[in-house]
C-alpha cells in the first residue's frame, strides 16, 4: 500500500484489513447510515457467485499485490491519462498504507446521489470541505485530518490479522459515474445530449481516474469484475487479491 511520494518523512498509517465487517463499522462510524449501504465479500467471478452479492452494487473495492508489472502498467497509464469528467470525485494518496481509506472515500464520494449521509458527520463535512479542491489538495486535507487518522487507526487494529505497516498490496475503487455528453458536430451546431454511465477505476497512486468504458448501475459489478479478472490474470502466481462490494440497502 505504498504511495507515490513514499519519502522517509512521509506519514504512514497501519493498513486496513480487507474485511467487510471492519469497513462497515468504519464507514458507519464516519457518517454513512447503516440503513443506507453495507460492504460484502465477492467470493468469485462466476455468474452465480456474482448474483449472490446484494444489489444494487454502488462501488467495488479491489485489493491487489504491487508487482513490477503493475508498476510498469501504472507508468504507461500515466502517459495516456485523459482529463476525467467533472462529476468524478478523485483524490491522490499521500499517506502510506492509507489506500483502504482512500478507496472507501472514493466509493462514498461518487455515490452521494444514491445515499444520504448523516448531516454534520465526518463524511458529510469532509466532502463538502473538499468539493472544490484538486486531487492533491484533497490528499493533503486528509493527511492533516486528525479525526480521520484516529478513526483509521481504530479500524486498522479491529481486524482478524495482526496489523503491520510492512505490506505490498493496494486498494483501488471501481464505481459508475453518470455524465452528459454531446453527440454530433459542434461546428455545425447539430447534435444532441446523451447521458451515460462510465465505469471509472479510482486509484490514489495514479495520475487520475481511469475510464473503462460504458457501464450501468445494474451491470457495475459484472463490468468491474471483467477489469479485475484481467488484472488478476496478469499476476497468476499471486494469491493476494480480495474484492469487496459496497451495496445499497434495500428498504
């Protein structure tokens, strides 16, 4: 769970465990109502296993090993990065081992139209305070937020495994963000506006969001699973993978 600016002086937290129960308590304590959303394990990519995950899925968290191949691919993506749609909430990661928290913040920040946070809660105030900031400014805001650091520390020591900052895995988030697009010719003033949902990969170690093409709320999990499976197949010798879905609670 290293960061892009992993200097000797960089702040480091203990990593979050890839555990839905830990993540649920963490998010609920920060202001996501228990009645709104909950994290669940994704046990596999066969259709029957994906169907077991409660719907609708709002975001997907993926834990994977950092390898020489994944680092090479990250550098290539940085050179090809395009400006994301303005509706995407993206932040960088400047704290070592904070990728679990950054992944959860990415997940919740991009689904605020689907859920209602507790008014005045940490998450409510954090997103309102950082709405107009850039990705690196958001990262610095998190880095200097003592309340979040304490909450993260409590969550990091609540898992089933002994907490250690010596890890080489990383959390990223996949979510579907709606956007409006002009189809036609601007020079001829002919065309129409269409709305579509785009599957974005949000990784605080990368330059910006990665678009994985059109998606929809109903196919988010399946679409993310295809991308994740491709990443797993590039590292066939590793077992350090975990997938967690954040799903909206039925009422």
